[in-house]
C-alpha cells in the first residue's frame, strides 16, 4: 500500500496527457510545414492511450482492477491535406498546387483543451491524495 | 486498561472508514486517469461494506466481528454511460466525490486523534 494512495495511477495519466499535449504542440507548430525530412508535407500525429493493469483490487470473482493509462502509440493521420493553388511556392507541383499538411486547427485546439483539463483533473487528485497522507501523519498530534 | 479506547465502536468504525476512504481515493484516481479509456467502467467501494459495518454496529447482521469487514472495490456498471464508447466516468462528479472523500478522511483523522488525545489525557492527567 502506498502512503499516497493512487499516485501511481495518476502518474501514468499525467504522463500520457503530457505526451498528448506535446503532440498537439508539434501538430500546431507544423501546421504550415510543406516539406518534412522525407520531402513530403507534414502529417498530423495522433496519440492513442492504452490501459495498464496495475493491481487487482477486488476479489478474484469480481474483476475490479485499478488501471492506469499510458501512451499506446503515436500514429500518422493519413487523410490527404488540402491542396492550395500557389505557383510561386517552392513546393508547388507542376500544376502549381501545393499540398498543405492535414492539420486542422480546430481539432488541435479542442484536443489541447481536453488534454490540459484532464491534466488538471489528475493534478487535483494528486493534491487531494497528498492532503490525505499529510492528515494521516498528523494523527495523534 | 487501554483496551476500552482502542476497542470502542467509535475508534474501530473510524479506522474502518479510513481504510474505505483510502481505497475510494484509489478508485477515483483510477477513474479520472481512465476518463477517456473506451469501455472503462468506473470503480467504487462496494456498497455492502457500509451495510455490513452498520449491521455489525447495530448487532443485527451476520458479521458481528468488525475487524473482519474489509472494504473492496467493484466495477460500477449501474451508472449509465452517456458516451458511445461505453465509458461511464464523469470527471466532474469524480472530482466532487474526491473532494468529499478527502473531507471525510480529514474528519476521520480528527476522530482518531481525539480518541488518542483522550487516552493521553487519562494517562498524564494533563488536559492539553
């Protein structure tokens, strides 16, 4: 038993949400990158989480288990990007069209809000767990 | 001599409820961490813990030995899911439950402390 209960679960979630925020930052930063290291327009990255089984808490018959999350994979979003007519652009093709990255600002902003709210929620769990541990240490004083 | 305080109902119940509060904090941490995990069902402290504890205090239940009652976690499949992925966690109600749980724990530590203080006062004769 941890002194600060549930801290391992929350730590996993904080880590996962932070990675998600990092990826959103990368997507927004590269919203106009028409040529990546491979010479192709930047492709939006998406994060998927997976469950991490920490411990079985209930009786064996009843499978209630404390689960944490971790980043499962970071994948490219392969939907094609918008094609913009701009013949003067250095990355324009022979018809004068430039393929822009498939980053959608609205999606990224919503993702960012969701991730930072989830991060805050997990942080407040840490705060409360710490307060409980401190109170437990004060017993008898 | 010291036994009556450590075996008093108040003290025993406070201890048991503190165990439950600690376990509930674990469950809430798991719920908030998995607020976006598809198919995840929220965890909670099994409700039979409270009923067993109550009936043991009242002396009506099958379990009269309070020490043998331990809280356990169960999956809450009764709360309806409002999302297509089957996840039934609602972050705000979890946060609310967490704050309530923390206050409850604070209160219980006070109860335990008070019991110990009483004992200390009896031993030393000093009401401090």
